[in-house]
């Protein structure tokens, strides 16, 4: 009942169509008026700008090729109006590059000619809903983004400003696929999550898949889902990740690892915005954004025939490159300080801040593993710290042992009690981290693995080594945690 009342109360939009093809402009205006919107038409850029200034439309549908003005120039003038209308670009063949430029300037979306009215109407109706709830969305988004940046600000630095500008632009186009390029450990997953938080889809699910983590035989059913009986072990219907991400974002990491057959199906999903489960004869409409990432030069991979060119063109409509850490050395001191504070909190250490000499040493290194490598070095050093002293050298050397067990009767015999104490302290830290992770995940070992950034098998092995397995089976015997 409430939904129907809200639907009746929803206002319609003032729409201005600017196109030098007068018949098409008039037809769109007539059909939009019949659909309940207040629509009018202009046939050149000058008349369109005059009409926009006088009529203050909510939405302008603007052709990129007009006889008296360049489409992008007109877009800039429309967006400079106060209040600025939303602008959807209409493009003909071969204008994809200009369409991308228009999106980066601030256009809401683009449509390729010939225009399918049902598709246009769906976009307008969705925009109408967004405008009606804009204030509420802005409040929620501001809160959600603040929380997200508070958790993820580790990557915020001067060297990342262009990345954040690009992500902010991409966030406003919540149907446009985004391709993230960057070396291993450069923060692609972080960028995908932040893009999700900044977009209108922030309240929807964020679903991710590492395309290299599954055997090829399982990727298809994992992504697209499967009907019962579609293959030998399919006992019941299984929803794929596309359907799981409805209303939100699907993040495909290492997308270059997909097989040619899966690439072809992915392209079809992106173009038709619907998915068909394995073994099904019907398709499910999709409402989500796909974000893909790779550490490869995907353009070169496509040119060499190792990745479908048509899929690359579709996915690279909006590309964001994340610079490696060595290209933004000015960020390293602040980044290292942040990671140090977080590691001290995680491992229960009270240590002084990193000194100027230590920060300078970290900033001078190339970090082939990027932020992930820097984080691991600092966490390792914090774990090794004893008596309030932090030693970066062993961690930078690749994790050398804390102390070698001396042979019986050697001059280092007195170090044995110290090594035993250190081993026990490390064991206690591991036990505390694991029990807390299991407690937060309500005893789920898979959930604990996700919280600790590891895999299920490692959790099982760790539970066995720490004595957290019950005699009856692999269930955690958790101590009571201080509340």
C-alpha cells in the first residue's frame, strides 16, 4: 500500500530534447509527454541552451553532433547552469570515445542511436526515482562514505588523487562498467569497494570473485548460476554471483584469467544486461554494475589474442589506473605510519611511532609488492617487537627467524628461555586473533578465514596447532572472551 502511494506521489520530469533531426526530436518529445513527462524539443545547440536556461529542465537529452556547436562544448554549458540539469548523451556510430569523454565531464548516461524508447523510458524512470530520493541518498551516502574512508583511508595520499577523482566520476554513472588496472598489491580491491561506496548502489551488495581462484569448470556456474540437473552434481537450483549482486556491484578480479568461452558469455551479459543460468531457457534481467580488475596490460592481451577484443572494448569504457607505490613515494611515510598504528591495535602492541630514519628507509624502497608488501613488512615487524622496540630489519630481510635454537652446551644456551618466551607470546597472539575471529563469525571457520584474510585450510591447521579442535571433530573450543 505504502509503495503504491509513493508511486502515485512521484513527480514526473521536465525533459528537453536537443537534436538536429527534427522528426526524431519531436517524436521523442511526444512519446515522453504521453508517458507523463513534460517534454519539449530544440533543433540546434543555441536554441537548446536558451530553452534550458528558460525552462530549467530536470533532464536534457542531447545529441553529440549538432550543426552549430560541438556536443561536448554544449554539455559543458548545460552543466554550468544553476541548477544544472541531468544530461543524457545520444550518440551515433563511432562516437564511443566522445561518449566516454562526456561521462567524465559529468553526463548522466549515454544512448546509442537508434534510440529504443523502452530503454530510454526505463533510464528516465530510474533517474526520476533517484531525483525524488536524492536528499535521503546524499545523507546515507555521506555517512557510508565517511565510514568507508575511515576504514580505507590507508590508501589516501597525494599520489592517489587522480585515482579518487576518476572513481568519483565513475561513481556517478552506476551502470557503466569500470576496469581497474594496476600491479599486484596496488589497491584494486580497495578501489572497487570505494567505488561501490561512492555510488548510488552503496546500499546494495558488494560481491567479488577472483577469477583465478576457481577451476575453469566451476567458474561458469559460479558466475551465471545453474538449474537443478544442469550437470551431475546440480541437485538444486543455484543462483550465480550476477544474481547475488543485484542492486549492487560485482567485482571480477584477475578477469584476464577467464576462459575464452566464459569471456564470450560475460560479453553477452554486459551487452544485454541479463543472465541465463546454466541449463535454463529463460533469462533474468540484471540491475548491477560490473567492476573488473587485472594486473596485466589488457589492451596488449587483447591485441595478442589472449583476451577478447570486443569484451575489452566493452569493459574498458571507463578505465582507472592505480599507480604502483614506487610512483608515489611521497605517500609511503604517511601510509607506513597508518599501517603501524593499525598493526599495533590488531596485535595488542604499545610501540613508539616509526622514526624519521625508518620512514626514509621505507620511502627509498621500490616495493614490487606495493601496498600489500609494505603492510606485511610492518605487521611482521610489529609482531616481532619486544620490550617496546620495533626492528624493521628482519622483516625487510624477508622474515628471518627471531632467534636460532642453539645447540646444547653452546655459548647461546641462555637464549633458549627467551626464544621459548617469544614463541609462546606469538602463539598467544595467534590464539587470541583466531578465537576473536571465530567468535565474530559465530564459530564459522570459513567466516574466520575471511576476517583474517586467509583460507579455510589454514584456519583448520591453525586450530589444530593451537589446540582449538574438540576430540569429536573440527569445532572450536572457544575460551570466554572479555566483553
